């Protein structure tokens, strides 16, 4: 028996189209919580080619399957855009603003442009098209979930690369989150260039 597709329906996109919009995007980010690495945002306009791929909240998909769905979204979506903002800018403007700014740039980077966007979370972003902030959007809206997958996979790949550049912190495993392994390395080695110096554990390590 074939496995049942557990992906989200396009009900939110259909609702927006029924209101007169034609290119509906979803936007989400990955990496607000880690102590190190960038915040990554993505925006996606899904297409019929994405239907059946099993798109849903990236956190609920096993890594290998998430990678496969990522490739389907890249190849089949009508438009996609991925933006990264590094630790220095996060420290300068704070992580909340950095995440919203990254989603703004991702939506604005779509080509062809969207005329409506669902934004994951409870905050609107500074864009010139109609939008709706959708709490839990990555668990409800197919295009937001697609964006969450692009953002998550992109960031995870970056952290694996950073693990080779800055060994000892376990970035390939912890992706910059404050695991016991990471915290011990931070105490032993001190912060590296991709650590967020405005975050309390990193600030404390610097003071020591």
C-alpha cells in the first residue's frame, strides 16, 4: 500500500486567490534561538508541482526526507527566495528585528513577485503587498511550511560547513543551539566569529 501523503493542503492559498490575489507566497525563518550562526528566512510561491511532496512544518519531518522535499520545492515552486543574516547584524539590531527583516527581504526577493504573503508568527513585516500574519503558519499553510523547509535545510547546511571552519563546538550536531556539548565548548574555547555576542551565554563567556 502506498504511503499516504501527510502534507498540508493549499486551503490558505485558495482562500487568498478567491479574494482576487494571483501569486500567494508564504514566508518563515529558521534560527532565532541558537547562540551561533545566521538567521535564515525563505519565501515560496508553491505550484502544482509541489503538491504531493509531503510539505508540512519542517520541524515535523525527518532530516533526510526534509532534504528531498527541499529539492522538490527548489525545482517545482513558482518562485522562491532565501535570505541569510549573520551574527554581527543580529547583534546590531537584535534577533527579533533580524528575523522580521530577513522575511521582508525574502518576500521582496521573489521573482516573479508575489501579490499576497502569509507570514509565520504574529507580526507583520514591512512589505508593499497585502499580507496576513499567521500564528503557527508552518503547521497550517502549505506555502509557509515550504518556506520553513527551505530556511531550515539552508541553515542546517551552513552550520555543517561552519563545523569544519570552527571545530570543537559541535555545530554539525547542535546547529548552534545551546546544548550541553556546545555550552562546554563555549566555556573551554570561548566564542568564535559566528557566535551571537548579544546572547547572554556568549556574553558571559566573553566576560570570563
